C-alpha cells in the first residue's frame, strides 16, 4: 500500500516530540549522506556570512516558531 506524504506526515506528528526529532534527524542524515559535497561548503560560507551580518547589526534573528507560522500562513495552512 502506497501512503501519501500527507498521511505519513500526519502520523509522524502524533509521535512524541523526542521521536519526531529522531525521525527528522534520521531523514536529514540520510539526505546529507547522499548529498552534494560542494553544497556543504556553500552552506558553511552562507552560515558565516549570516553570522557576520548579525554581529555587525545588519540583520536580526527570529524565533523558529514565528518563521514556521509565517510559512504556514503563506501556504494557506
């Protein structure tokens, strides 16, 4: 039986938070293991650039929960 992404995601959301985080980590590690080698270096550069902007007062961080709410709002969820 093929299950849709939505079905799997909904089921994953019923897991305890620690299991959700474990699942997320597993998925990210798998994606990283099969990912582009050059992408990691590019992300490191981007992280450094963002840190410098924050340190220089040119940018501010936002709470992750606020970012997720904004994404959901834009996607009409």
